[in-house]
C-alpha cells in the first residue's frame, strides 16, 4: 500500500505544480475557453490543464518503474508503457482541439488512434468472465470491443466536463473506488497485489487531486479536451485490465451471492455511472431531435441541477455524492454480505435523492 500511496502523491504533486505553468503558457499564447452560449463560465479561462495531468501520469509511471514492487511484474510495466503512449496521443489531439476546435471526424479519428496504440501494447479485453463461464474473444472481437469501450469512456468524461471541478472530482471518486476494490480483492483472494488496474487508478486519483485546487469554483484553469479525454482513456484502460484479468467464478466459489462474481463487469460501469448515463441520454435526446450526437446543448445532468435551483458548487457536490454512493455502494454490497450493507447503501441513496431535489438556499455568484 505504501508504494501506491507514494505513486499517488507523485502524481498529485507533479500535477499541482505544473498546472500553474500550463496556465501561464495558455494565457501567453491565448489558448483560452471563450464564453459561448452553451457554457456556464462567464469569463475566458485558460486551457491546457490536461498537459499538467499528463505530466503527473508520466512521473507516477516513472516512479513505479523504479520500484521493485511494481517494476518486477512484466505485465504492469508493459501495460503502463502502452497506456502512457496512448495517453500522449490523445492529449496531443486534445491540445490541437483546444487550440483550433477540430472537426468531429478528426477528433474521433484521434481517439480511435489512441485506442489502437493501447491495443497494440496489450491493453485490451481478452475474455469476458461470467460467473458460470468464461467467453474467450477472438482477436477481431477483442480489438473491436476494446476500441469501442475506450471511445465510449473518453466521450463520456469529455461530454460531462461542464462545471468547475466536476470531471476531476467525479473521476477521482470513481478511480479511488476501483483502486480500493482491486487492492482489497488482491489481498482477500491472495492475488498479485501489483496490478495495472491498481497502478492506473491510484495515478488517476492523484492527478485529479492535484488538479482540483486549480479547477474548483471559480476555476483558474480548465483541463480542456486534453484532460477530459485523458481521464476517460485512463479509466477505460484500468477497467479493461481489471475485467480482463479476473475469473469471476473464483470470487464467489460457493455461490453465496450474485454480486461478488458479477462485480468485475459491473464496477467499471458503476464508477462512471453518471458520465455514461449523461452520454447515453445525450445521444438519445439529440437523435430524437434530429441532431448529431456531438452537437452540444445545455441539457446535461449538471444543467438540469442548475435549473432546479442549485448553485454551481452545490450541483458539483451533488454529482460527487451520487458518484460516491453508486461506486462505493456496489463495493460495500459485494464485500459486506450482511443486511447492514444494504441499509447503508439505501441510506446513501436517500441522502443523494434529497440533496438532488432540495437545493440549498446558498447561491454562488455566476
């Protein structure tokens, strides 16, 4: 655990220190988010926060490569190199998009290219492990499922990055939940504790924590598409490496409950529940209205919370709460097979529902 905490600290400190430099560079070169009709911010705000986040990832992986605990496992070393390569490509696409606003087709092509680099370096879904069987995937199916999953995750985080601190906080909570589960699972099942999923999720958590002080309301810098696509890619890669390396049947050999054995498949969707729901609902809504799915609007979940009377800060905190309840809730239900677990999760859901429907009287200045 100490090694992972050190990796997280390296990611957080690097991101925190370099974000200020990236802000200065963005201001100097005029790379800023201008105020548009669909936006919530009311003044031009520098981009390029994603570059500091990429540096945080690189430094965390570099530190991990020098630790015997992590570097001695060839799969972790190979995966981390492939993920860093894919992350660099998607950040390059993001920087170009933040500067010149790429056409949707070019942006999608860049996302697919980054996914392809991850696949070429072995980060992909090799099988689908169900409680009763393991479905082996042929190479074509494996590559297709991996690329599609990465594409969906990248765009889910990208589309949901609409309020100060929203994407960084939601991803930090989701990634920390997956890290807690992968680490505890390895301990409980006597698996190898050094895994790609644990390394990537603890790195994501550190990067987000290092970026949040600069990005929470009022944000002094945005992560831009550079950062949001990076986070989506990292979450997707950690989920793929986790789900594709676990035999679900071994998690519940006596058949004591369904959730433990289904959790490797359920958890990746739980940690991204809100972004994925927002993505799907946006696709359905825009298609129903006769528009392309990538044409922006002001109907996202955070926009709905603002219309309910929440301040920008409160809307972000409500989204944090829902993410924590869903992500940690499924873990609690799987690991603590007692009625008290269900009661605790139900209580968390009730608190989230009340918080959603009863905006506080405090309002943040717009």
